[in-house]
């Protein structure tokens, strides 16, 4: 079977949408990973088809090495396939789209490719710069110099590109940062300006950035597992497509891209102007970040450690268990969503929670519970503790599910412990399955040192550990006694019994 390319599409008689190969390059994209290709570049591709925006994307590898990626995807004319697979509104979705919005992938660590990037920097066609260089990508690196070709960090590369554009007298661009850090656009601009200061560049360039460019803070949300790992399934998909595609990417149906800005920005973004689902411009993405963290991420951290102890291995199976799914839903609808009413529309939050249930029940993704449990202490502190405190302040009582999740979290770090090793705490759940709990060293050390503590003593020690929580949680009325009682249930009857008890008022 032939590998995907424009020639292959002609050979098999493909009749779907394909952007012309000579369309102008309007987007410079730092990052070439599965997320950008399956999410952002798919948005551009659909917008091209629906609006005639007619813009192609130049992908830039953000780090050195991996020369094979650029060469490989360029060899297939930068065409690739996205499979959208999962559940939406309770129905199974399995859709295919050929993506033709990318023109080429360049590696700036090759001299000829670096020159191409700087040529694009001053192009009259360039309108938008997109990035997803991971959370570590937006970071200041004082070793980067103005004349590095290229500098090591992404912000320094961006500073060079924008300075070249300014020096050429070209108009500014829109910068869409998709890294998962708070205020990503503002932080990226801050670091770019730090490089301007370090490198002694013109103050007029600083002014040009403020007046001509738009650095957008954004919030992205979709799950992109990447390639199909099962060889037999990959072969079936290739047969269905009529070609091999080593750069095929799988993603879930749910998608959200909130972009902070005004109505004038919405008019400039083709996928927003086209009215595509899940993407919107808003004056402030903060409430949507809060919704995502407290509902989606908070649900994971709340039920997963106890579900693992209860004998489950993947998220999907949890959604088909009456007790575990009931525990999660009570937590979301009765404890989390009421605390969001001041900032967000309650019905919108309920729809988001319903979408979360569909996402967790994705028949195409085996999301391992243990992978979610990594660093659960910091996750519970960031995702679930604020909701617990808000609920107590509003209702004057404990949220039973959230408080129970703290008890099962403690059980997760102490069940069947056999020792503290370099890779984490070695433990064994009640059915005999061995596991390794991984977290910050001080968290693991604490549990190892207090392995033999009685339930009440252990709970008191954990809740008063301000290094874990940033405060003394025993100050929350009734929490210590409730957590100790639920920990006893989890240890004697199992975590599911503790979840079941939480469902009873």
C-alpha cells in the first residue's frame, strides 16, 4: 500500500477537500507534535475549506534532534490524517479527516532551515504565530544570545523572528500560545521583552510589540493519544483510508479552545469567524480554566486513586461501575458545580460535566489509572482542595465525596507498603496487584516514615502537614474526624465501600 502523498491521493481517486499546494504560508507554528496537528492544524484546515481563508502552516521543530520527523512528513507533502474517536452525546464517534493545512516542517538546527524561518518572518503573507512547546517551553534562558542561529529557547527564537519582522517594517502578528500554563500569552510576551532588554534592542521594537502584535492567552482542551498502537487496528484503518500514514493522529471528539481577546480579534481568526464548535474568543479565559481544573481534572484526582484500590485499571471501566461513577457524579453535580455558580453559568457547567463523562467513557482510549495518579498530592491540593474549602464556606458542612477522596488518597499511599525505593513507594492493593506510587520526595518520605501509624494519627499528621497542603487542614471543621472514619472504611471494607458510604447523607 502506498504512503500518503498528493500523488497517492490522485492515484486512489480521492475526492475530499485538499488545500492547493501553492496556497500562501500564513501561519508559523512552533511545535509539530500530535496535539498541534490534531487540534490546532485541524481547525485551520476546516476553516480553509469553509471560509476560503487559503492559508498554510509552516511547522518548526522546537528542539534539536529528531531530524527524521521533518524529513518524513515533508516526504508525504505534509499531509496526514486525524481520526476523531470517542463518545459525544452518548453516541460513538469514529470520523476521519485528511489534513492539508501544513506546507512544510523545518528544523531550525539546520542552517538552511533556520534561514527559511527568518525569511518567513518578513513575509507579507504571515499573519499568525502558534506555539505548543510544552509547559517547559515558555521559560527564560539567560544563555540565549541575539546572534544565536538559533537560540535554544522558544521565546528567544520568537524574539528573533519578531525583531526581524519589525526591522523589515512589516505589520505585527497574532501570537496564539497553547502551552498549559496560566496566562501563557502574557508570560511569553514578558520573556520576549526580557530578551529585548538583555540584548539591548531598540525601545521602538518594544513599542511595536505592544501596538502591532497581539499575544493571546489561551486555554486548550482535548485528549490526543497520538498514533494507533495496535498493529491489527492500524492495518484496518489503513485499508479503510486506502493509504499508509505514519503520521496519523487520534484524538477525542471533545474540543475547546478559549482565546482571550475582543471582537476584533475574533474577526481575524478564520476558525472563529467560521463558527467552528468549541473555539471562542472571550475577554477572560480564567473562569474556563477554573471550570476545566475543578470539573475535568478535579474529577480524575478525586475518584482515580480509590478506584485503583478498588480493582480498576482504566478510566472507561470506572464509568460502568454504579458506585464509582455515582461517586464521581455526586461530587461534580452536588459539590463542585455549585461552587462555580458565581463565575460561570451553571447549565454550561452541567453540560461540561456531561461531556466529561463521555470523555472518560471513550471506547478507543485505555487511560491507565496509575498514570493519572502521578503526583496526586499536588494535584489534589490544586484541583480539589479549593472546591472543598469553597463548599464548606458556602454550605457550612463538609462535601462528603471530596472529603472521602482525601481519605482514599491517603489509603493509596499506604496500602500494602513494602518499602520506599528510589522510584517511589512500593505498595500492593487488596487484590494483590503491585504498584509504585510516585510523588514529590517529601510526600513519599512522610508516608514511608509513618507507615505503622494508627488511622487517626496518620490522618492528623497528613492534614497538619503544611508542606503538602500549604495550610493546616485540621482547621476545617469536622474534616479530620470524617477523613479518619472513611480511611478506616477503605482499609477494612475497601475503597468502593468508602465511596458508597459517601453517597449516603
